[in-house]
């Protein structure tokens, strides 16, 4: 690793397990990552740290470096943003309390969404979603899968576009955490705050600049520069914006499961040499691959 700052080992700092909307259990995810050649893995489930212990133990068995992570739901300017926390202590009291609140909001929202989808013809939507989540967080992904099973949509994309996005009949608004709050929870848990997938919010560049300023003003540390299936042009744009706002850069697949055929664990995610990597942050260094 480390050639001109160019990333050559396989580092994946954004993934999901069955503790939220991923298909694999935390241990299966760690094994799949090891099989795919990942050397350093962070598990970042939506509003939950429940999978970390099992993922860590499997990752260590396979000789992977493992970083504790979480992806916190935030409402900023009436929009949903995602904050990834890396290197967090899941026992830290503020973070724990904050995530418990978000989990309660998720349950209330899931009941509301289920009620709406039942009217649209999905039978027993809440019970089915709860069963599919199997003790993990219920997300819109679970409802999207139900819509497909019920034959109301063919693809996940369609489910969100027709039913689950703001303005659509299955959508239910939630006030998630505030931006400053989420960053404080991450920092008081000794973690590093990363703005997830900045190009996935459908913002104009002016709105993005506002978001970056608010994130930096609230103490944010890093931004995802290469996430999921980012194109080279998107990576370049995010690298430029990371530098403009003096943020470190992170990389992650946002892997949810093998059914996302366009998105693989273990893809080499590159961070342009101009961006300082988030893994150089003092709070993460010890968890990172030895030189
Ligand atoms: P939630 O946090 O419960 O609102 O669910 C958000 C999750 O839904 C995201 O993390 C994605 O995994 C998934 N998602 C959102 N939009 C789409 C989309 N257009 N296609 C597929 N999955 C999506
Ligand atoms: Mn997700
Ligand atoms: Mn996200
Ligand atoms: Mn994610």
C-alpha cells in the first residue's frame, strides 16, 4: 500500500450487513470481504452497531483489519444525509443513546410505511418487514423488496421512484438526527466523521457547497471520494471538493449484497493522490494495515 499516496491495497470503509439492510450476516460479510481480497474493512450499518462484534471477530480470524463503523441518518435543511462514523466505540454513551433514538424512529416510520403499502396491496407489510429484518433495523430497502415480492415493481430503483421517495405514496417523513448532533456522537465515541456519498443527494453544486460548509462548520473530518460505482469523473469532482473544503478522503463500496451485481466487494477503490486519506487520521491509524 502507499505508492505516491495512490491506494493499492483493497480498503472498503462502507458496507452493510443484516444488522440493517445488507443481505449477509456480519460474519458472512467479513468472510466475503476476505474472499474478495479486501485487506481492511469497516462495517457501517444504518443507525446500528449491532453487527460490529461478530464482523470484527470473523474479520480478525481471516487476517483482515477491521474498523468499527456506523452510517447515521441525518436531516439537514429538510433533506436526508448520511454520516459515516469510523473508528467509533459502540459503547460510548452519547452515540448509544443517539442510535437508540434513531432506532425508535425507524420502528415508528416502518409502521407508517407499512400502513401505506398495505393500502396499496402489500399484505401484512409490517410483519413481513420485521421478519425480513430479523432483529436488525427496518429500512426502506426491506419495503422495496416486499414491493417486488408483491409484484408491484420489478426493480429496486422502480420501488424507490414510484413508492418510497419523498412525494411518493409509501414515503413517510422523519426528523433524523441533526448534523451537529451526529458529528458530536461520532466524536465523543472517538470516531472520525465522514460525509457519505456526497453526489447521491441529488443536489446542485451550490447546495453541495452549502452542505460541505455546514459539515465542516460542525466539525466534520472527511468525505467519501470513491463510493460504490462512482465514475472517474465523479471521483475527480469529489476529490476537488474534498480539497476545497480541506477534508480527508474516504473510499467504500456501500455493498449491500451479492444481488447488486454492478457493485462488488473487493473492487480496488482509488483515492486520487491529491487527497489526504482518512486512514491517515490519528484516530484510525492503529487499525490500518501495517506498512
Ligand atoms: P432508509 O435509511 O431506511 O431510508 O433506507 C435508505 C436505503 O435505501 C439506502 O441506504 C439504500 O440502501 C436504499 N436506497 C435508497 N434509494 C435507493 C434506490 N434508488 N435504489 C436502491 N436502493 C435505494
Ligand atoms: Mn442501505
Ligand atoms: Mn447511505
Ligand atoms: Mn450505506
